[in-house]
């Protein structure tokens, strides 16, 4: 038994190495152990179940993941296994974090920390403290985040020196967010020194990228160029082609932004070769935008338009491919289940032939029951396929409304700008996990730390970005959010466009409001309204272009008002601006599907109301939302 478990632990380490890159394959390997559970001891099977829950969470099956974790929690409570309870509490925190439920996530992280404190297990406290700091950081409670990070750093320095660099990097990110760039640079340099001392070659390029971006933000062009080049060289030395591609894309973007165009094409071409080699569709989209911006900068409008068309076509292909992959997954799962059921029925029939007539009659009832289940499965599949076809019809509607793609392309361009640093780090962390396995440095603590960092970096993708991929998700968990925080995220997405078009955005909210609903969906509505205003300003050149955001509240509702001083909407047009496909080139209501989708979100997801009217020299969109009761 001991020899078997040693061998299995080696296989589990191998599965850890592929969990982030191919979670479906990892899940199949893990489930093999459950099928042969008589070969292994209970403690090992508990570890396998925990990893199955992690993998299902990666695949988006959060409901099943949580069921597994809660069953393990019940088992550990009955056996008074506090070490196991601390582990499960941290995993439940990760699960809720991935779904955007920060309140429950924080609750479970705190429970994990309390159990570890009770056991005086200081060697494992650094991880939940770091996770707690990330929750506070996301909620913009920077003082609490800093306190938690510092506690994590102190424990890591004493008990887990291998993760000190990661905590220092988090402190650097926090300081940069707080605009304390000098402190951010200090933390980044300390993290770099820590990685160099421990010879963590895979982590060194990440810090170099952060330093390059920091020097960009602080206007230190010489140092920014230096660290961009260092990051590229470091990725190349470690053989990390994916990381090298991201560093090249960052460097090209920085040179375009700063007007240093001499070697931009050479950098872009190198990055494009790696992106094609890695089949990195998302990065190809970003490269097309960089090519477009380069040719715009050198005055070659024909080339710029050519690359914008490539970007547009590639984005449509990506969305179509995602839909086809979803359909293939459904059909494959159905065919597999059908074959398994057919095989099961055949085995039962073979057994029945050897039994007496009385047993045959009893087994026939079982066969009829199985047939009913199969019929039910067929009906469920038909319903699921109908839903998919509906979504395809919605995609066709969006394709027919091509005149509006320009507005959505602006949104996607702004989102791509915000993706720059998170996407870099996600790719690098995935490579780091493989490197940790290859150097025999992979353990439970490192795995948890890798996962926590990835969850922190993908918050835009899981919270906002997916909502802009021309798809309104049917079921989004209802909670509540800060209206000021949502407005801040929205301003970040459109700030580049507003800056280029010389439009001033004024936030007149005098207090914050807690709104019932999903934050990323209200951001999508705000982006649609702001993008429509920007298009009108672009089409009607005027000085002093203004957009104001204000609010009026009662005990139960808050009415958010977005006003612009562009041309007024004709009175005969106002009743039709939310109608599907209503569009006119010479009127302000050139909104197409955008305002239709915005109305759908407000009425169906927020149970609120949206309307538009002219007030003196302003066009005002009013959105009524439910307040969270204290």
C-alpha cells in the first residue's frame, strides 16, 4: 500500500502540472483514483477529492465543486480534523472569489485563518492572509489590504521564504494602485532581489514587466525602455515563448504611445511570429490593434484600415468558434452518456438471460425505468440545443447590426488596453506552475499561492470582460455592489477615448450607494450610454464637450442620471430610441442594438427602469435602481 501511494503522489504532482493548462485531462486522471478507491487510504482519497473540486471550479462547474467541498467539510467536522477544515475553508474562499462573491469569500478566508491561529500553525497562515489582502485590495480598502499583506510577509519571511517575493509583488501592486510609485518601485526591486537570490528564474520576468509598466506610468522613458528590454531578454533566456510574446507586445505598445516608431514594426513582427506559433488568438487581436495604431501614427491610413478590418474579422471568428465549441461539448457529452447507458443496458440484458423468469420480469422494470431516463435526457438535450440556437440567432442579429460594431470595437479596444498587465501575469503564472513542477518545487502551498494569484489577475475577465463579448448571460448571481466603484471601473474603460476626443467626464455623486444586482452588467449599460454620447460628439464637432453623472435617491431607489451637452434628440425620435434596430445616420438615436440591450439589462436583471429626455440644453438618460437595505 505504501509503494502504491508513493507512486500515486508522483502522478498527482504530474496532474498539478497540467491542471491549469488542461483541466479536463486533469479531471479525468483524478477521477480514475475514485473509481479504484479500494486501493488507497482515506486521507489520500480526501486529497484527491479536494483537487477534483479545484479542477471543477476551473472548468466553471462551481455548484459541483462546492458540493464536494461541503461534503469534505462535514466529514472533517465529525472527525474534528481542524487542519482539514482550515484547508477546505480556504478552498471555499477561492471558489466564491472565482464567482465574484467577495463577502462569502472573505468569510471563509477568515475562518481558515482562525482555525490556523487556534492550532498555532504559523507556517500556513501566510496564504489566507495574502488572500484576505486581495479581497480588501479589490474593495479598495487599501489600509486593511496593506495590513494583511504585511502580516503575510512577516510570516512568510519566517516560515515560507519561497513565497516572500510573491507577497512583496502584491505590496508593490497595492502601492502602485495607491499612487505611491516610489514605494511600489521599492517593493518590486525587493521582490526581484528575492527571486534572484532564490534563483526563481520563472518569476524574475514578471517583476521586470511590472517595473517597466511602473516606469511607463511615471514617465521615466529611459528606465521603461531598459526594463521592457530586460523582460524580453529574461523570457527568452528561460525559454518562455509565451511570456516573450507578451513582453514584445507591451514594448511595441509603449513605443507607439511614446512616438518612438523606428523599430516598432520589427518588434510587432517578432511578437506576431510567436503568437501564430502559440495559436494565441487573443494576443493576435491585440497585435492587430497595435499595427493599426502604428500605421495611423505614420500616416498610412490604408494600412491602418486594413489591420482594423483584420481585427474585426478575427473577433467575429473568435465568437463564432466559441459558440461552435460550446455546441460540440454539449453533443459530445450527450453521445458519451448515450453510449454509456446503452452499454449498461446491454450488460443488464446479458445478466437477465441467465436468470429465472421471475428475475427477468423484475429486471424488465429496471430496463423500462432506464428508458424513461434516456427519454428525459433526450428532452433535456432538445431544450439545451434550443437555447443554444436562440443564442446563435442573437449572434446573427448582432451580425446584421454591423453599423453598431464600430461602437463595440471602441469598447473592446479599451478593454484590451486594460487587459495588458493581467493577461501578462496570467500567462506567466501558468508557466511558473510548470517550471515549479520541473524543478521539484511544487507543493500544496505553492499550488494554492499560484491559484490565488491567477484568480486575482482574472477578475476583469470574470467580472466584466465576458459581458462585452456580445452575450448577455442568462443567469448571474444577484448580490449588491458599490455604485461609486462601478463608475470608477467604467471611467477606466472609457478614459482613453474621452482623452482622445477631448471630452470631460464629471462625476457629481456626493455619496456612495449600495445597489442590488451585478456590477459588471451596470458597467455594460453605462458603457453603451457613454459610447453613444461620444459618437455624437465625434459627429458634431463642438467645444467644451461635457458628460455629467449625478444621482437622486429615496429610501428604496436611486436614480442615476447621465447627461451630455451634445445636440438634443428630436421629440419624434425619443419614443423609439430603445427599439431594436432603430437607427438613423442624421439623428442622435444612432444606437442600434446597444440601447435595446441596455434596456433589457435594466428591466430584466435589475428590475428597474431606463428612459431618456431633453432638459434645457442637455440630453439625460435616467436609470432607476433598487438600493440595498441596511
